[in-house]
């Protein structure tokens, strides 16, 4: 039986994740954020609701892959439309009491890293 994630065959899941990563890299190079809902609309490979566990799982996988490659986490760029900041799940396990300062530092790291990459 073929492996699936959230009802999608693994090949489609990985393709959607690659598509999401490409979107986020382009944003990082331009020092921009994107709302969960706008990101949901831009991913075409599979449908991902902006409020679903699938969205959070995919962003977590992207974050974990970045961390494994010693890259700053692209998930930092995905924010709520209401306040332009990541949701509370982004800050889970963060000891820094000043979440805003933490997020700004991470945003700068992500953008600086990708601005310095060729291509």
C-alpha cells in the first residue's frame, strides 16, 4: 500500500512541499511575509486549507528540513492576516519571553540567508 500523508500520496505531498518551499524562498529574497490563507491559495499541487492541521504539518516538515540543513526556518515568513505575525504554534517551545523580538531576529536571519544565495 502506498504511503500517504493527510490522504495524499507521498509523491504529491512532497511536490506540494517543494512548491511551498519555492514560494517561501522567493518571499525571503524580497523580505516579505505571506499569510496562511494566501499561501494556501498559491500552492496548486494539492489543496491545503490555511486553518488545517495539514498546513501546520507541512510547515513543520519544512522547518525541520531547514533545521537539519542548518538553514534558518522558512516557516518564519508565514503569518496571520489579522496581525502579520506567526500563530502561537510557531512559538511553541521558545524560551524567549519577547516573542516579537524573537520573530524579528528569525525573520532577519531567513531573509539574509536567502538574499545571499545565488539564483
